[in-house]
C-alpha cells in the first residue's frame, strides 16, 4: 500500500490539523477511540489531534512498561493535564519484562514488544473501554524502514499486509503517516504543544529495550536509564537531532583499585539529522566526550568502558538495534 508523502515544504500545518481532525471525527463517529501517549513528539501530536476531534471520547493511556526514561510517566501525565488532556497511567512493567525474558535477537525483541503492546495490553483496554479504534503516531519514515526490511518498526501493520482488526480486534488510525519528523514538529507546535515536546528528541517505540544489546532485563535497562540521564543532562545544550546511551552485551576487561574489573560497556551516540533518513555523528568537543565518560564511569555501577560512535547513517542506523 503506497502512502503519498506530504513534504515539509508542502505542509500547511493548520490545514493539515483541520483535515486530520475531520478525518478522525468522521472515522470514529459517535464511538470511542483510545491512544497510547509515550511523550515523544509523534504520539503527543496524535494525542492532541485526537483530543481536538473527540474530546473526552478519546481515552489516552501512558503504558508504564518499565522501559522509559527516569520519571517519564509522571512528567508526561502532568504536562498533558495542563493541556486539558487526562492521561491514564497503566502499569504493565511485569507483562513487558516477562515477554522480553530470554530474548536476545533484535527483531524478536521488537516483535515481543509489539505483541505485548497491541494484543495483550491494548487488546484488553479496547475491550474494557468499548473502543473500536486506536490512534497512533506512525510516520512515513517508520513505514519506509519497515517495508525496506531495514528495521521492523513496532507500529507498522497494514503496509505489511497485516490487518489490525483481524490480528488485534480493532482498527488503527494513523494521522501522521504521510509526513516525516520535521513536519511532525511543525504540526505539534501548531496544535499548541510546548517547545519541550515539539522539539523533543526522537525516542524508539521499544524504548530503552532498543538500547540494550542482548536480553533486556530490568537490571540492564536500569543501567541504560542511568547513563541516559547523564547524557541528556550533559548534552542538553547541544543542538543535535538525537543522542543516546547503548549498553553492549559482552563484558569487557577493566581495572578498579588496581584489580581486574570485568564490567559493562556503554556506547554513546549523538546524531545530526533533519528527518532521520540520513544522519552524521555530531562532532562533539573532546572535553565533552571526556566529561561524559568520567560521569558514566563514576555514576553507573559496573561500567568500565565508554565509547563514541562515529559511523554515519547509512550504513549505520541511529538506534543500535
């Protein structure tokens, strides 16, 4: 199924909002729709479009999967409360870590996240709410990468010939599927979201599990969470498209207090990009790299090695898995 792109040059944000609000309203009719808010710009923009179209007939959930940044659920719930949107916090940490247990293959991890999210969690919420539609923030780059076989994005179905109604019991509405990240930011700003959201860095659908190479256990996710907090604090003023911490699977030899310390390795990635289709590593000052390394080594337990990725996309990708 071919999607017609609306480029950032062609985009009239206010007209786009008007059209999508009408489309959502027409499709849902007098019924109820639900959506998942992760705090990223894509899901945030869709939440506001759905809120404009449906008001209280849109049930918005933040699924606490145990894979998010530090204090993320509470911050997002409070921010959207100020926007007039009630967000229901749904604790699903046990379900997600159970689904990820023992899985090391990247695509199998993504599939486990997808099935847990769409079938187990939202399948249940749809039945309880009586909703027949799920609004989600799929963008064109998600579709491109999935269809091309580069990376199976968790939120792409119909473009692969998968019928969500048949697979999960509800229909999916994708208001942003014709645009890319730079356009989504314009829509998010035009729909009234604050700069902290519309200029926010991209964050993967599988969340921090996509930044753990190998099995994403609660302990490993917590290491990445701590490293992420450090990186986002130190690089807060860097004008980069995205930056992240990656936890490698193999342990590496290190030294502490004159003794061997067989520990963990964190890889830092920082990207310059416009729409995520291509990207180059940000040329961070050496002093900044040293500050990042010193803080991670001092504050994240068990880490003995810190590296910086210098491979461009392509052939690399922005996330490690």
